[in-house]
């Protein structure tokens, strides 16, 4: 369950000298207050979405919500709203989300660069994650391990297990789980598999 809601905080109050209260006629007792309303998720403010304004008389305590403000207060309320911004902390949730997405993009980009670099110069012990489809079209993953690399050819052994885990390394990378019989692929074959999305990750263990 996601705990989600809204809340508000007071931003500023401004006195309105020179005006008399429309209710009790007391001069210089009116003031306007601006609030900032925001959404929150798990009590972390996400983003502000409105700035309600209200008028009050300090003498008779009469309060006017924004839409029932007396006519002469309306332009003052509009001006006050315009020069009042939401506090920075009401944007914290959205800023954290943006940072998280940015971090994920950078990490993903670095991972792709590493994959391309490792694949261009294979080393014994490199482990490739390969994707295939089962009989009903669902993705399944397994591993290939480099056992020798010379010229532009690599020899690989096939992991004899598959999993639906996108990152099968921890589950499958056990020497007992690999075939004893190697087969060959060229660097070009590997590049084609990468481009087709059949080879989804390269791990150089210990790095
Ligand atoms: Zn009053």
C-alpha cells in the first residue's frame, strides 16, 4: 500500500493598512495569508500544487476563503500569490525521484560501456549473460563462459541451466553447472548477439 496525501503550510501574512473590514468596519485590521499546498508520499513532500489565499479581520476574526474574498481584496490577493513561491522543501520528493532516475541512467550507461569494452577484448573467465525464449515466448537467461581467447575467436562453455532472472550470475555461475565441451564464436558473432539483444551483459569477475 502506498501512503499518499496532501498537506499545506503557511507562507506569509500581509497586513492591509488603509482598508476597513467589510464585516465590522474596523480600519487597518485586515490581513491576507498565503498557503502552499503539496502532495506527499510516505510523508515525504513530493511537489506543491496550489497556493490558496485567505483574508482575515484581526478585530472581528471573520475569515474569507479565496473565492469569497470581498471585491477590493481580490487584486491584492492575486498580487500577493504571484510574489509568493512554494518553499524548496515541498519539491524534495520530486528532486529525489529525478536524482534516482539520473543515477540509474548513468549507471546503466557505464554498464553498457563496460560491456562493449569487455566484448571487444575478451579474457578467459569473462561471463556472458545470454537471453533466449522458452516455448511460450517468455525470456529466459543463461550464461556462457570464456575458456580461451585467441585471434578473433573465443572458446566458450555453455551453462546447462536457465532461469527467468535477468541477472543469473549469482544463481548459475558455478563451475559444476557448465558443459565440459567448448564451442567457438568469433568476435563478430559476439557483436551481432549484443546488437540483437541476445547477449545482455558481460561480467569480468573480480572487476
Ligand atoms: Zn472585522
